[in-house]
C-alpha cells in the first residue's frame, strides 16, 4: 500500500468513526447544551475572547520579532556595504595619488 493511501485511510477511517458515532443527541449538561443565556455562558464567552486575545498578542509579537530581525539585517547589510565602499574608495584614492 502506498504512503498516500495509508495517509488517506489514516484520516478517513477516524473521520468516518466520528461521523457515525455523532448521530445521537449531544451528551452535555444543561448549562452547556440547553441554556443559551446565563452567567456560565457569559463566563465561557469571556474565556474564549480572552484566549483569542492572548493568541493574537503572541502571534503579533512573533511577527514583530521577525520584522525587527529583517530591519536589523538590512541595517547590517547597509553598514557592511558602506564600509566596503569606503575601503574601496580609499584604495582608489591611494592608487591615484601614487601614480
């Protein structure tokens, strides 16, 4: 059996099992399943928003770090180019003066 077929079967069989097992009613308590409003639902919503906020903050910090690294790399390349250019200009000046 090829690797692709094993991957498809590895994904399809558990998905089929979940789909067949999920045909009945949801087995949940009344505060999770039956009650659409209330303090527990409000707290759960607040928790979800808090976790989303933490996730967005961490991803934003990750992106900002890579932007910072890119900026530092550009500055280092510019400094190196400037040093090399001034070194080459100095060599050309010395060669011109001695001739």
